[in-house]
C-alpha cells in the first residue's frame, strides 16, 4: 500500500471488523462476555479449572477490600502447570522456545522435555544452596534461556523470584535485593549486545557489597573471560546445576503462595515491590493469553518481544505461553539501526503467527520504512498485539497495514505490573477495532472511567481509569507495606482500584487510554518516576534543585527532560557546561540505570515557582514540549520562564 493510501485510511471512519475466518474459529466468541456478565465468579472458576490443581479450592474469592484471596484452599505448583503437565500429556518433544541470541549466530531450541530437565536440575541446585519455599531469589540476567529456567525453578520450589531488569544500575539492584530481603542472587558474567560482550557481574558485586544477608551468587557463564570472584559466596551455574539429577519432586503450594515480586516506579522515589501470588495469577495470564491472542498451541508460533525483566515478559513470555503449551520465540536483541530488517527475517524464518510488542518499537520500525518489509514473507502473521503505552493511530495503522498485510487484527492491550495480566483489549475474533483504542474490558473484568468525584463519565467523557471489582491476577499488595498499597491504589476512590491512567469513553462506550495522570513517565514503555530521577539528580553534590518532566517524544512516547539549578558556589563557572550535563546524566545512570538518563538537562539559575514555593511542573512541561505557556499569573518571578526558554532553544537534545 502506498503512503497516500495509508493517509487516506487514516482519515476514514476507521473500524476493522474481525476477519471472518478468524472469527469463526476464534477461542473467544461473543458469548464469552455474556457468560462472564451472568456470573463473574463462576466464570473465573471455569478459567481456573483449566489449570492443574492438586487440590481444588473451597472458596473462589475472599474480598476484604483492598485485600483479595482467590481460589482459597486450592493447591497447585506453577512450574508443573507451565512445564511438567505438557510433558506428561505427550508434548515433551514440542518446542517451548526458539531462542535467538545477540551473540554471533547463536540459536537454541528448547522443547518442553528439555525445559523440564533443565528446571529440575536448577531447582535441585537452588535447593542445595538452601533455597526453600518462601525464600526470595533475585534474578539479574539478560534474555537467555537460563533466565526462564531460573524463574521456573524458583516457582517449582515456591521461592518468590524478584527479577531485576538488567538495565538497572548496581544501586537500583541493591535497593531491590534489600527490600525483598533476597538471600540468593542469580546472574551472568556478562551479556551480548549485538555480538559484543559487556559485563554484568560487576554490578552484582557492587550491589551485593551492601547486602550482608546475600549468601550465594550463582553465575551463568555467558560471555567468558575473567570475572572477579568471591570464594564461598559465588558459584558457577555449571558447577552447581549441571551435575544435578534431572528430576525433582514438586510440592503443591497454596493458591495464595507468593509467586514473585516485581519492582515498579511509583510517585515517590522508592520503587514498590508489587506482589503476585500463584493460583489467580496463572488463571488470568493463561486465560488472557489464549483469548487475546487467539492462541492455537498446535500451530501458532508466538513472539512477545518484551524483556523478561518486566511484567510483560513474566506474564507473556514465561507463565502465560507456557501454561498454554505454546511455542514461543525469544530474541535476545532489540531493534538496531545497523540491522533494520532483522525482525522481518526472524518472522519469516520462524513463521511467527502472533507478534506482541510496544508502540515505541512499532514507531522505530515505522521510521525505518515499510520498504524493508517487502522482501520478506510475513503472511504467517495472524494477530498483532501492542502493550506498554498508548498507541497512536498512525502507528496502529502502520502495524496493521504493513506488518499485518492489512489482514490481521491489532489488539491494543492495556494492563499494568499491578494488574498482572491484560485487562482491557479487543478480542481478535469478536471486536471491531478502532486504531488507538483499547476498546472494552475483557470478560470477567470491570473497569470504568470516572470524574474527580468518582462518578462514571458519560459517553464522550474523559476521566480516570478505575477497576471496580477484584480480578484474579491483581496484585496482592506492596511487599512489606500494606499501608502504601492502600494509599496508592485504594484511597483516591474508596474500595475502587485507581490505575493512575487517564482514559476517555467514546460515543460508542469504547475506551481510549490517555497516559498517566500522576508523576510517572512512560519512556519507551518503561515506567520511570519523575520523583525518582529528581531524587537522583539532587543527590549529586553540585545540584541544588531539580525538576523532571516527561515531554512528548515521537519515538519513545515520552522523554525525560530535567531542569537543574546548580549549587551556589559552583553555579557561576559550571552552569550550562556540557561536562556538567554529561556528569549529571551519568550520575542518573549510576543511581537508577541507563534507561533513566534524561534526554535533555537544562541548567538554570532558578526554577519557576508559585508564590507558595511549589515548582510549576506543568509550566516546565509546556517549555519542554515547546508549547505556548499557559497561565503564569501565580508565578513568583515570570522572568524565570523566559530565561529557561532562552536556554532551551540554545541547547540541542541528546540521544
Ligand atoms: C501504560 C506494562 C495505554 C499505562 C504492561 C499503565 C498503556 C502503564 C497500555 C503500566 C496501553 C500499558 N495503552 N497505556 N495498551 N499498556 N500502558 O507496569 O500508563 O510497565 O499504567 O505494565 O503503562 O506499565 P507497566
């Protein structure tokens, strides 16, 4: 299709009914909504029955707001559901993962039987280190098969895992190890980035230096070469795991056994350990994975291009697909300008039929041009998914038109670390989609858009997205902080979950997500708190004050823009010097991780403040986005904004 044809499409009333063939055989039919509406609890029980339980539950839901327990009294093992069950059913030879590494020509094919052996060995190895049910294990690893194996081994032992994205710094890792009180850390010596090895373990050494209770660090050899070694604490994976027996007797755990925690940014400087448990989480991730992607485990090849270090990787690379016996692709790399058609090659080669990625990636691939897709046969694709941030209609249309050849449904899936699984999304065989809209809550999910007083907005109105009934994969709390859990999610509107997202309900009653309404930025689909970055900046000895805003960015959705006032005595000579700005960016990378590096740092002698001394972030956002300034009458010193604007136009932005 030509660019003009795409343009024309963008200006039509855009509605895309499901393709007939897909609709006819789809896992999710329209009746699913009626069934859930008739009896929501019975509906979820039916979905839970799809798992293997060692003991069935006695009560489906105990709801003592804001604390929920699902499938009370039930017992199951998450790893058995993900792996053993399929081997026992005769699918041992089925491929669980096609793994493609970012080193030179690396691939691995792992069947369900392979996975079972590897996981049993790893579970035996961790048990030898004393890991027992309830113990927390931190995982700081790149996208390699051992990461999935470690996650599943923890699940098998009932030991909650705490995966920390490898792009986080040693400081950030330390904070997460300490908060979770993890005693064992699993990591690698290094990782490959486009064939080049980069170290990983030094960050762990630095982090663990401040964690006296960590007794073991297990190290997978990934890149080779020398690594610093602490005898008595460090152990090579191959020494610990490879010689272990390849069977392991799994124990059945309570449905509410903690399965993992995942730290995520909130509105304060301290990340929150979001806690997920076993029965409800698995029920909903497996259900949504089957329905939203219309997964046909015998024929589909499914590729979720997220990182395992985030919730999308947990739910839709590991637990959802495995519980459904899917064949998945795991690609260690990310799109790179030097290898712009890599994705299309992979899709053709592996005959990927379901692709799940983030708008930021779609926009990057779009920027490189649809001509790059032309040499490849992408006709295997039949469902395309999007997650992580609002998808703009142009990116949605490009995705459907060029990647999906104009045939495939696009499912824009809204959810969060806290919700554990997809909550609002089209169903590919049922929903007539609109580019940019997440459409309707899934069957069994109750969502609404409310105004400041918590009143539902009428069709055509906008407000806050809320979830009005508990759902199986909901977070069970913030690790070690019930009060913060209550306060963050359940106090804005009593007994209703406040998601922190703005949303619009259109004239047809369909939902459009509009982005965060709090101080959380969404940069390339990564959640980063403005407060956390400000905190890092003011931690620098030369910074007096800092304000951070998320500015709209054509590729990354939002970009971090920081306004910084230097400390008095140094202010004069360092002020806007490049060296100072570079030092500050590196400082943020060290404190949080490279993902939190501001795109732009503006050094200014003063920040705009109200008469009561509050920094006017709204105004800074206007400046960062080069907008006309709104009302500045409450400003203490309006000339401050002019000065900042002047500097803004002088300074170029950095990558
Ligand atoms: C945003 C990622 C619009 C939203 C699964 C949410 C979205 C935050 C969408 C959660 C979507 C996620 N449309 N916005 N389809 N999906 N978001 O915890 O702001 O990393 O609150 O979970 O991402 O990010 P998190």
